[in-house]
């Protein structure tokens, strides 16, 4: 029988907050609404990611500076790495933002993953996000999105198991794969896939509709409690089935 490597969960939350460093605040003088909206951060992502951390017993790596300052889920050189609010900054000032807020998170997570793989384990990286229900004229119907690279069998298998677990918990939730975004688009998991093989590294993005957090009702409590449980159940099945 082939030897299976044990799995380790690595947990991140890239859009956990909408903080703006003091020197940059004048640039957002008239943009309070944007900063507080889904464009500034992922409302609800941090409390959900913390529940995952507690349930899985692993640390959480999060970034709480607004994505409108520098976007931790975009690659260097991507046209949306900086928002329009940063348009007047010099290249030097932009580089400082990268050095201060982008690189530390990306490097720390990358090093943790490399170290974990180096110790003979397979990493399951879960990046916790939320998405807005109303996007332009569109009303998104998806409740929960599981984003992954469909070319990677390991990610496909885990997300299929996770989706089944979620649907068993709550058949009314509309759980979709690679919706509202594609897991293979530019993002932290996509860049990590370039560094680590499909057997070493699984990069999954969870996207939960922000309507649950904004309602803050029974459904949100259920999400906080049950989504992490469904995840570890899927991970156990994945690990046992390899
Ligand atoms: Zn996000």
C-alpha cells in the first residue's frame, strides 16, 4: 500500500479588516462608505475564520489592513493590487505598502506551508472569505462557494466531500463550486499552487454570502458553528480515502 502523508490545516483570512494606516487616512476622507462596504473588507470573515481556528486547533494568519490599501489576495504586478484610492502614491510609497502589509502575510504563510510540507505532511490551506450578495445589478443566489483549481484532483475531491457535508447539514443552502469566483483566478492560493504540487498542497477558498453576517440571526450562528465542523469532517474523509 502506498504510504499516505498526514494532513495539516493552514488557515488564513486575507480580508479580515478595513483598517487604514494613519498617514493614508486623508486619501479616504470621502470614502467611508466604500471602506465599510465589501470593497473595503470581507464583513464576517474574521469571526468565521476564528471559529475555524478554534475548531481545528490551528493558528489563524489574517490581514486587517483594508484591501483598498493593498490587496493581499492579488499578485504583485496585478492591475488590482492597488485601488483607485492609492492612485496618487509614488512607486516608492506603494513599495513601502507592499513591504509593510503584503509581504509579511504572504511570506509567513508560504514559510509555514513549506515547513509543514518539509516535515512530511500534506497542507490543506483554507482561505476564509465572504462575498456581497448584491454586485452591481446582480443578486447572487449562491450561499456558500468553495473555490479550488478543478485541474487538481485532490482539491476537487476535498471540495466534493465538503459540499456533501454542507448539504447534509443544511439542504436549503445553495452550495456551489467555483462560484461566485473561480478558484484558478489570481489569488493567494493560485500563487501557492505554483510553488507546491497537488499532492503537497491543497488551496481552498471558502466564500460565504455576507447576507448571513449582516442579518446576524440564527442562520449566521449556524454557519459559525457548523461550517467548521463540516470542513473537518470532509478533511477526515479525504485523509482516510487517499
Ligand atoms: Zn475576500
